[in-house]
C-alpha cells in the first residue's frame, strides 16, 4: 500500500475530491523517466517506480532490472494505476467529508458571536451529529475495505511470488536441460571424434598392411623373375658349353681321322720302302 500511495503521489495530487496531475516545485508536470514525457498510461514496477506502460514494457523485454534504480526484479508484472485512479476518485466523491466540513463550519458559525439563535444551533447540532455518524460509518466501511484490500494484496503478492518461483524453477529446469543437452552433444562430438580417430588409425593400419603385402608380393615376383633369369642364363651357359664341347669333340674326331689317315699313309710308304 505504501508503494502504491507513493506511486500515486508521483503522478497525481488530490484537489476538490479528485485526482489531478501532479506538479513539482518548479511547476513542471511529472514525466516518465524513460520517455521524458507526461504520463498517459502510468504503471508501477515492483520497486515502486512509475513509468509509461509502452516504454517500460519495451525495456522489460530485454532487461531484468528496473530502469532507474537498477534493482533486480523478482517478476516483470506491472500494475496499471489508471483503474485504481478511478476507484480512488469514486471513494473521494463518496466520502461525506465535504458535508462534514460544511456542518462543522455552520456549527462553528452558529455559536460564534454574542447573540445565539437556539433554533439555528439545534439545527446545526443535528446536522453535525448526522454528518459525524455518517462519517464514522463510512470510515468503518473504508477501514474494512482497506483491510480487505490488504488481504487481496497479500494474496496477489503470494500469487506473484509463486509465479516468480515457478518462473525461476522453469528457468532453472530449462538451464539444466540445455546444460544436459550441451553435455550430451559434447560427449557425442567427442565420441564421434574418437571414432573418427579410430577409423583413421584402422584405415592407416589397413593401408600399411596392404602396402606391405603389395611390396612383399612384388619382392617375391622380382625374386622369381631373377631366379628365372638366372635359370635362363644358366641354361644358356650350359648350352654354350655343350656346343663348345661338341665342337671340340668334332675337332678331335677330325684330327683323329687326319692322324689315322696320316698314319696309314706313312705306314704304307714304309712298307713300300721295305719292299723296295
């Protein structure tokens, strides 16, 4: 209630049972701290500050603190003051204060001076008693209404606190869910990176094994080719040796034949000489 009354005092003042625009000591109209213009739809924040509705709602979309006091807000619910202004003006018009003031003024005027009109004094007494009784009754009703308003305000405050608690719980759950999701994604990324590294390692091992197999196969093929070449060379060399041997045998045979022929000729010549 005190914050609401202070908020009302920032915007309006009471004049002839009505709320009129409030002016400061320099005679300037109260303005919104955000727009620096007069109020059209004033609203109150949790810290008791008053702002223009559209301006402060735009502010609250991207901030969690009050614009002027920089106080952390437990909730972003704003209280419209214009409907409450109508209620306060209705209460000011309904209260018997003007009638009571008139009755007090008339009664004081009736008993003032030296001459007293008993009829007038009696009439003013009855009017003052009725006005006072009516004022006391209205005061009791207003007290009851104030008590009821305080109870309702407490219920509203509890509702707002519960809503703030639920909002905080929701924010915490959202944060935990996002953290869990982020952790799960990081774990999946690490798993994928580990799997990729393992796959790369296995691929490199497989390629290295394939390379070794190909190198070993080529080495065996080279050894077999070298062995075949050696065999061919050996066979060629053996064939050449065989040909040389055959040629030598042929030469020897020819020489033997020539020797035999020579021996036969010489033997024949010897025999002829002996015969002679």
